[in-house]
């Protein structure tokens, strides 16, 4: 067994501290991008609290709860990923208040005919401009939290709702041959968006990491566990087959010459890491995870893990994915890197 290099966590802590210093907690918006950073910080530092992650998270939730939360579509649920464990401090904590508001939205928001939520909600300006649709992003934005908080509060209906989502999305978006997911599905017209489908890296990272997280949360005897495992297994095998020789993945998995992208690569590698721990992938896949981490750390000689992070991506046209500008130190890119580092640490050793 090839042991995990001690530099993994050292690098991740350095990246997290730099981001926290540049972005005070109260300056982060109540949105999916900062939420992924907060989640990465939570899984990296919440137990040891060696770099002050717990206080940082507390400041974020105190700020937003005091101002009133806007929870009206999927991306506004993502902060629940970091809130649910922090909420264990007590039912009166600000994180618990945030969790309850997100859970209330998930429990009352209109379901579409698939049994999912329209990604853009039904009352936002975005929902009036874009087709009624589900986006693969939602698996990470609300499904994981639904299972986690449902179990925390013994809410079987919320758990069932969250656990149903991977199978609902797979039924319309997973490619039978490759195991990979398309980006979005217009459920009224019953067609994939973009037309003909694209295998978008970050979306597949969302799908894979969310399914692995849900499997970790569900009991072994859960009725649909095996079905979720089958979907997840096909997906991670598809991702594994698309890793490039430099350790990264292209932003379009079905186009060989699309640019390598950091956030999706970190999510994909973290999902592979979880799959090894869950026994779905063999330990021989471990070097692929290490190679991805080293490549991500090398984007800026260890000083920046997230130089090549594609910006927010709306499912519209295939050509658009190729020209989305890359961002430096995007919150969700940094968060994905922290998640990967923590997953490597959990695995303990890689073959």
C-alpha cells in the first residue's frame, strides 16, 4: 500500500486559511459557490478545529440567519451541507435554524412529475425565463442535505425524498453505455438540455460525490440502497475511464480536447476516493486519486489549487461549455479541493 502523503492535509489547510483570510465569513453570499467552500471547510476542519473552521462557519450562519434566509430554489439549499453537522451543537443554534428553514422548503416545494424539484424553483425570476427542468447540480445542492437532516431529525419522509433523487435523475440523465450523466432534463418536453446531451465534468462530479455521500448516510438495509449503488458504480467507472494522463479530467468528458478543469476534477477524484472506501472500486484505483490531487496542487506550485475553475454554467448549448471563462480561487473550486484532501485523509492509504 502506498501511504497518503502528509502534504495532502498541509496543502489543504494552507489553501483554506488563505481563502478565509481573504474572505471574512460574513462577506460570503447565501449561495451554492460559498456553500461548497463551507462544506469543504467543514469536512476538513470541523472535528479538529485546527484552523478555526468552526468559528468561521458559526459567523457565516449567524450573519445570514440574522438577515433572514432566502430559500426558494435548489442553489439556496446548498449551505445546508455545512450546517447540519454544526447544528448538533443544539436545537437553538443558528445552524439548526438554517437547517430547519431549508428542510421546510424541501418539504413544501412543489414536486414535478418526476418526483424532483425544478432546479430553479417555481417562484424565482429564473424559473420564468428557463424551461421547467431538473439539473444534475441539484443532487449535491439539496439531495444530500435531505438525507442527512432527515436522519438527524428522524424525518423518514425527508430521507426518502433525498434518497429517491439519484434514481430519479439517473432514469432520465444517465447514459446506459458510459454511465455518465447529462446536465439537465426538460421534463415538460421530455428532452435533455443541451439537446443531444453533454457529459459535463462538474455535473458528473456533483452526481458522483452526492451519491457517495448519500450511501454513507443510508443504513445498509435501506430499500433502495442497492439500486443507488448500481447507478453510482456505473458513474464512477465511467469517470475513472475518462481521467487524463495528467491526472485531471476535461470539462467535457465526451470531448478529448476540452480544457482540464479543477473543480470538477477534485469532485471526481473525491468520489473515486469514497468509492474505494465503500468497496465499490478496488484499492488499485487509489493512485488515480493521488495523481489528481498532485495535479491540482501543481496548478500554481501548491499556492493555488483552483486557477482553472470554470464559472457558473447554465445548460444551454454545447459550445458554451468550451468558452465559459475560468476563475481563480473560486469558492467552489477551493471547497472541492478541501473535500478531496479530507477524503484522502479518511481513506488513510491508497494502493
